[in-house]
C-alpha cells in the first residue's frame, strides 16, 4: 500500500496475549528493518499494518499507526480525517485520558476504548463511538482479548475485504492482497465487518443487523491494481480530483457561510500579499491572485521563487506585506530559500503545502495543508486543483474578515464549491474521450500556443507546461492580447493554438477576435469553451459553463487530459518524463 502513503509505517499483533506494536519513520523498508530487530521469529495469525501519509501530526514514529488505546487493549489503523477530534480529545482529557501522539486516530481508538468499558462488547462499542466521530474514515481494529479477529468500518473512505482460503484480509485497496486472493467483498458506508481467518460477518452499523452481499472476482494485474485500474498514475490522479476537492473542503465551509481557516486566525490580514512558488504551484498562485484582488481586495503579486530569492532588495515591510509560498512537496529549494529570506526579515509567512512536516511546512509561520494525498506522477495535476481550492478559501476568508463580502456572494461560492465534485466526476469520462480525439489529430505538431485572458492566462501557462513536460512538444502560454505584439508571426498551418474561451461577458468577445486573427493566418485552433459558443472553423471543445474563475476547476482537467493523451499516443513515459524529478530539492 506504500503508493498511498510513505512517510511512516507500523504493524500491530497479539503475541502471548499481549498487544505489540512496531513502527518506523520513512519508507516501508525502515519498518522491515525495525521488525527484524525487534521481533525475530515472529509467528502470529492475525496482524494489522498501515502506511501513513500524514494529515494530523508530523510524520514521525509517535504519529505512525497503529495507535493503541491507553489501556493497551486496542490497536487501530485509520485513514481519513475525524473533523471533530479536538472536541472529542478535550472530553477524553477531562476523563483522565492522555495522548502520546498528535493524531485524530489516537483520539478515535480511545473513544472506542471508553465505549468498550460501558458496552463490554467491541461491536457495540464501535457502534457507539463511531456515532460520535464526524468526518471521513476507514478503520481497522485489533483487540488483545480476541487476537484472531479484526474489526473494520468505513465512512466516505475506501475499505475492502479479500477472502482467501483459510486467510482473509482487510485493506483500503486491492493491491494489498492481490497476491493472495482475487475474491473481494466491497464495504459500503455505515457497515461493520468482523473478520477471522475463516469467516466474516457484515453488519449494519445503525442496528447491527446482518447484511448479505455477493463477492466480486477481480481480474486486474498487480501493476494495474496499484494504479486503481488506470494506465498511469497521472491518469489516476486526474480522475481523483473530484475526491480531492471534497477532501480539501472538509471542515472549511462553516455555518452562516463563513470560511474556516483557523491556521490564519492569529495573523493579520495582509495589506499586500506576495505569492512565491515554482512551476505548476506558481501557476496556481497566478490564478489565485485574481481572487485575492477581486474578492478580498488584497493587492497581490506573484513571483517565481528562483527570481524572488535573488532580488537585490526585497523592499518588504513587516507591517504591510506577507509572503505566501505554495509547494506540493514542501521541499522545493528555491521556494524554501524565498521563505527563509522572508522569515529572516520577520515578514509574516504562510506555507501552502501538501506534504505534512515538510521543510516548508516547518519553516512557515502559518501552514495550510492541501489534502491531495500522495502525488506519484511527476507531472503535478491534483495538487494544483487542491492548491486552487485552498487559495479560493483563503480569498473568501480574508474578504470575510475584512467584511467586504456580501452574504449572498459567500453563499453562491459555497453552493458552487459544493457542487463541483459531482459535476467534475460526471464530466471526466467525456473530457477524456474528447482529449483522446484531439490528441490523435494534433500529436504530431512541433509547437503549440496556449492562449487565455484574465484567470485563463495562468491556465494557458499550465496547459503549455503540461504539454512540453510530458510529450516534449514545444509549447508556449501567452496572454491572448499579446499575440499581435510579436508571437503571431509564428502562426502557420503547422503551428496550432489551444485557446481557453469560456463564455463570459467581458473577455469572450476579446478572445474571439484573437482566434479570428489566428485563423486569418491559417492557424488551426482548439477552442475550449461552453455550449452556446459561436466560435467557428475550429475544433470546439465544449464543457459546461461554470461560475467565473471557478470554471478553472473544469478547464484545468481538460488541459491535463489533452497533454496526457498526446504523451500516451506518442509513447512517452507519462509518469516519469525525461530529465525531470518530482521534487526539486537543489537549485
Ligand atoms: C509540473 C511540476 C512542477 C512543480 C514544481 C514545484 O508538473 O510538477 O513544475 O510544480 O517543481 O514543485 P512544488 O509544488 O513541490 O514546490
């Protein structure tokens, strides 16, 4: 399961009636070495293991799973986020519980342990405790008193059961047991599984009545299974975006249409925000600048980290300016250097990162985590979506603190953001189909322009970056209005242009005339637009219209899919393009 998380790992088992746990930080081989040291000649029939991708608490041994209840009786592994864990923790603290880790998972195991004291029966205790836990989870529990049984339950997080001969498995994904069995029982939300090596019992969590369900036979190869059946991690990560949006919004949209970003509550609102990042993260920043300015009325500049860090003078003022660095990995050397410079002159800093406990997350004064999960493919996709989402939340949050956002506008944003995952989920298959058609037609091009205006310009830059890094086709992103200042000289029938042309009142007519100018020079055009568009003599790619800048959440996956399909058609190594590394930790 390491591809789902690899910052720490652990196992738990019962040996001679005693619950034991072994944990290690870093990749799985560290745990293997630790096990060899701590538990030679270990033979147990039932065990519990977990590879972690930190969401609460830094990646370190104490925060690795399994987590053990205070009385030492229960071990629990957990994926997901318990949104009300602070409230539950406070309650348990008053009852004398203490905690070894910073995780929500340790709170959950103690909540179950507390319920077990009242109920005596673990199934009933699970039912009682889980009624109080809000959020998403998939959990598995081992009880010292019944060492041959595993208990599992899920809510909005994947959990499946593999049924073998004389051996059964619980996992969050198929590759965990594909070498042992292909027979799978899929759990639904609010169901509880009681599993032994020879039997299983599936119950409704609400009333503990039994559920009958047929198992399914999986035909995947091991390699396909790791990618969830997708040909590449990149494609899997593109298709994960609806879930990423849901995960990023969890706990952010509060009552009365107020955005919750407690990470920023202690900081003043910037008078001037400086966003610094590299590559795709820089494009997310450029896009967000439109929102910071239009919604929150915060003047915003966006700079590439390798340029920012070598400015002769920073000219920043600790009372007015704040620095926001954006980084998926949290380890990009130039971005980290820019952050260190701002910290050194006491400018308030904020880090927006995906990797918990990363260098940038540790150095920034305030940290906001995106909830994109591990991004394996070198080309960044779902991370950008998660960054744009949290940046939208930040803009709304600042606007609300400044009291410059009407309640009706906030409500409209909430409605649109909440509707997004479903809309995107429904659109992705047809987007891929259209991307495939267009890729076949244009894959042999030597060069490409990507044009956009307003919030679509950063997306044009991102579209061009994705195409060049994946398929090695020369591509340039331009603000469409700049074409006539030089670049249009390049246009001829072999030099196609990808135009971002969502229909809006102000910029659509402008981009339409840019398109006509290109066509007048016999340039071929792909126009990404909405139904009702009157763009002619081009490859029209229509996707549903969506509110203002938030349309980016539908436009971006089209750009990603087009590059993916071109690269795949050309036989390029999609997940590991030549000359590139996932995190750029050197200058
Ligand atoms: C492009 C890509 C890179 C990264 C850049 C910054 O697909 O992945 O351009 O966006 O190297 O990386 P982070 O966000 O980790 O700082």
